[in-house]
C-alpha cells in the first residue's frame, strides 16, 4: 500500500510523495505524515528545555504486553522501550519486568547502554532520554517540538560521545554525555533528507548508517566526516549490524532483503533467505550481534533469522504466533528476548516458542 508522506523541499515546506509503508514500519514510526514547517535545530542544552513539570508515562500492568520497539542490555539487566513512553527493565532474564519512571508519553524507538548504569533512549518529538541507574529512572535531555519528527536510533562510543539518527536525515551528536546535543545533519550528503533508520559500529572500521530508499553512509573517523555509498537496494533499509569480523556489515529491510559487505560497505552480496514455504517475503526490522558472535535478525510475521558464520548464511524460523518483531537480544542462557507486537517474548536460542509473559 502507499501513503502520502511529506517531503521537505528547498523552500522549507513539506510536499507529499508516495512510498510503500508496511504495517510494522508504521508501528515503528519510520514514516510519519509530518505537516508543518520544519525549523533547523540549534544546539540545545538541558537547561533550555521547558520548565514545566514533565508528563510521566502512565504506569500499567499491560505495558509488558504493549508495543515495544527495542531492547538492550544494561549490564545483566534487560531494558525495553516502546509505545507511550513505556520503559521496562528485568533482572531475571525476562521472567518479570518492572516499569521505569519516564518523563514522556511519546513513543520511544530505540535504547542503548554503554555500561550497566548509563543509557539513552530516543523517540518522537526528537526526544532523548538518559538514565544513570540502569534504566530504573530517566531524565529528558533533549527535545525539539518544532522538528515534528522522531529520532529512530541511538549509539554511544562511550559515556561521553554519542549519536542519534532519525526522520528527514536527522543526525545529532553529543560530546558530553548528552548535556548538549548538536544537530550535525549537514555532515551527510543527504540532499533529499532521506529518513535515517539505524546506526551501528563496524569492527575496526567506523560507523555505518542506513535508511530510506536504500541510503547508506559510513564514517571511518567515528562520526566526524561521512561518505555516501551506492547501496545494493533502492528500498528502505531498517537495520544494520557489524559482525565479529572486521569490516563486515549486514544491512536489511523491506520484503526480507538482506545484504552482506566484507569491505565496510564498498561492495555487497545478497544473502538468500529461504523458508520451508519459499523465499522470505517479510520485512526485517531489528537485529543484534550476540556475545558469542551469533547474528540474529527479526521482522514481520514472527520471522527470526540466525547466523553463526558472520552473516554468510542464515537459518529462518517463523514463529507460530506470527506477531511482528522489532528487536532482539539474548539472555545469559542464550535464550532470545524478543520485543514487538504483543510486548516481550522469551524464545529458545533458535527463536522457537519457549514462553510468553
């Protein structure tokens, strides 16, 4: 199906264009109809945020079964984020979850921790939240209501240096742990302002970003300068992973398209994905590099892809519940923690059913 999506022009106005929007992509807020003037954001400090008391996310026992879009490790703790500002954490490998105190009710798209204490989450209204206690409590570091666009992914090199990417080519960076965020979108050769959906580190190489219309960018100096690449696909890419091998990148997106590069995105090979029913047709939306070097990618229809050879090949499991998945990590036992439609699910290391919360 096609939906009108507003595209920014040189005059600053947004004009509608049409492009494919899958149900999960809509849920992930990768493409939203944004209908106002866009104003470029200057660097904003925490003290410049609105003085009014923040609206806290609503505490609900159903939060664990509501839409969740990302999950990460904070040390041994698991932290998941999603709709309505919900952030949940678990200290027992996903058996039980506690809802965190969060100063927003906006959808949160991604979460990243640099250690067992310090983490960041990003979402709608270009909001960036920070935690210093492993995800139990959060503060609002940054927001830009005039941008009217979500941030979709976040990555930190250490407790000081980080990046967030999002709609209309947004690229933000901080050098002080988020006390100040600077809009550096102009570092990218992205005249069409394609949405940037994911950012990751590639071993011994640098940073890699993928997005709308097959857009790809790499930075060999860890975010100071960026090079635009000619990618292998013109459809949207929703995720990107580095592997245990230097320079190896895995990119994936619409309709089960998955690609592998061994030279930091210079050239690409298509990875064929087969199921018992034929070629994989579901979109792929999230993934993780596990501590043992295994790659796991998840997506629509309960698809769980796993590779033990650094992305050369993948096994595919389609879960019987067919609920779309947005992100995945593994617990201490190797079981998979899956989040997406219906909240959290704990699966076996292959992705098959193990239990449901």
